[in-house]
């Protein structure tokens, strides 16, 4: 389960928080029901809509085929077509399972050459995930990877090409014309909300993740948050708190964790909030803190720099790993660590950091029981819903991204598209 607590919220803010909570109950009710005006973007609100049993069974069958015939699987996708799957895979994939290699998320020749080098000597499949199949990064990577497949497998290469696209798109036609496996990119979900669909679940399944557990976590969170009233709804409370902080000049939210396993989840979260909320010259700027490492770099600014950051800690309750520091003959003056487990040392650092940072600004603490497939499902649905509600409070459309077009027009001009 997910819990939410707040540290360092000064008593004078409590009243204002209650006012925000009381004033926006309609925003919550509308999000719980799903607003008609966003009907082409709310396919994620019901977890089963794009991940019913039939879909999950097909994903599992394709994943099994890939696992049996390949050492590696190349996920070609960028942003919402990459981040959710990568969050889970990079955090909890077990050793000995199919290697997942990422492409379609860069235009760097160096990075792409390194990616191709990783494939040398390996049997592989590719999955091009693209909603409208106009995005430059996946489109260009798809080309070079088709060429690599053809060079290795000749005419049979097409059996190793999967594409996740929208029905009727050019990608769909390309699949029909060339005999590639086609699976649906949800027509009623934008990229960054597609974790629980073919987009996120197929790469996870290939990596050996229990995708039924991911779906179960999301569905449990959906049931909770779509029914809980304003008083008990933790996503609503989180959205209201963010709004309160924003009003008082804390315009940057730092999602921090002491578990490096969340590194790619941080990319997913950053995209979700930046692309959904940052518009109409409004919005909290999302950044992330990978601790303890970054306490030695940005920690100085957080504690002593301009007071514009509030923090949301992502904490894990249970101990899942253990490593004890034993007594050592070398007099290194670290004997105070003798017999201590890194789990407890890390927790001590975490608690000290929350204490120190909350002297300056409010800190949310979001805690999950453990890092596993089920809790990733919970986190995806929790933050997606909280983001929807938060955008409702600030009055922006959570599902469009007009700002990302400006550079593309100029880039496509320069490339002669
Ligand atoms: O959330 C979004 O809409 C975006 O981040 C897209 O997922 C991203 O731009 C990739 O788009 P596409 O799948 O069309 O290539």
C-alpha cells in the first residue's frame, strides 16, 4: 500500500490546506468519474480497458516467443513509449532473463553505435513503440535496427519485428506490408499514461516481470482512489499539498529517494508532471534527487540555496536486502559501523535528511511497502491520478503537450521534412 505523510508543514498552513481541500472536491469527483472533455485521453482510468485478460495473455505469448528465440529485445521508443517499462525493468529484472536494450530515445550517433555494438553476436527482436509514428528518434532507430535484423536473418527478419502503434497509422500499414507483428497502442491514452497497456507491459513481460502483478497493483490503486472521498484520498491530498506549496513560492518539486532502483522511475515521474502540468506559463518544475549520492552535489543548494524547492521523498518500508559491515583490522576509524547493516545505515541517512530538509521547507513522504511489480503498478496509477487532479486544481489540460511542438517545427524544417 502507499501512504502519504508530511513533515515540516508549519501550523499556519494547515488552515489553507483545508481550504484547498474543501474548495476542490468537485475537481476530485470529476476526475474520479472521468471528464467527457478528456474522453480521448482517459483510457487508463479503467485499468482493464487496455489490459484485459485477453490482451495480457497475448502479451505473455509474444513475450514467451521472444524469450525462447532471443538473447536480447530492443525497445525502440521515447518518452511515454519507453519510460514506464524501463522503470520497472531496470529496477527489478532478475539476472538470467532476456536482456532489454533501449533505442529510439536518442539521435546521438555515438549512443546508437554503442547500442548496435551491444547486439553483436546476440539473437534479438525489436519492438518499435510509437503512437503516431512521426517522432524522429524511434522512426530513425527503427530503420537502422531493421537493417541490422535483415543483415543477420535475411528474408526471415520480419518474424523478429514487433510494432506497437495505433490502428490505421502508417506504422500499422508498414506492419501489414512487411509481415511484422502489430499490437495496439491505445487510441485513448497519451504516451505518458500508457504503463498498463501493450506499451509498458510487453517489454516488462519479455524481461520476465510478472505483469499481472503490475496490473493488480494499478487496479487496487484505481479502486481505492476512484472511490475514496476528499478526506481519505491520498492522491487528492498530495495534489492539494503541491498546490499549497506552489502558491507560497515553492515552485520546484524534488522527488527524492535513497534507493537507486528508482532511477528510471524518476524519468517517468519527471515526464508525467512536466509534460502534463507545465503549460499556460504555470506549473511546478519536477526534478529528482538520487540520494545519498546527490546529497554530495545538490545537497548544498537544497539546504542553503534559494527557498523554491519542496521535496517528496519516496521511501520503502520493508528491508529487502541485507549487507552487514564487519569488524576490520585496519584502523580506518569507521569502527562505529561494526555490525551495522547497510539497510539501517541508509535509513539513518534518510531520516536525518528528512529532518534537516524539513526545517527549511515542507517534505511529503510517500511510502510503499516494498519494491516489486505490484507496487510499481500502484505507483503508476497513484501518480497518474494525482497528476490529473493536480492539473484540475491549477486549471490546465493534463493530456496535451503543445509546448513540445515549437522546436520540432524548426528541426523538421532544418532536416527538410
Ligand atoms: O506522453 C507523450 O505524449 C509523449 O511523451 C510521447 O509518449 C512521446 O513523445 C513519444 O511519442 P510517440 O509514441 O508518438 O513516438
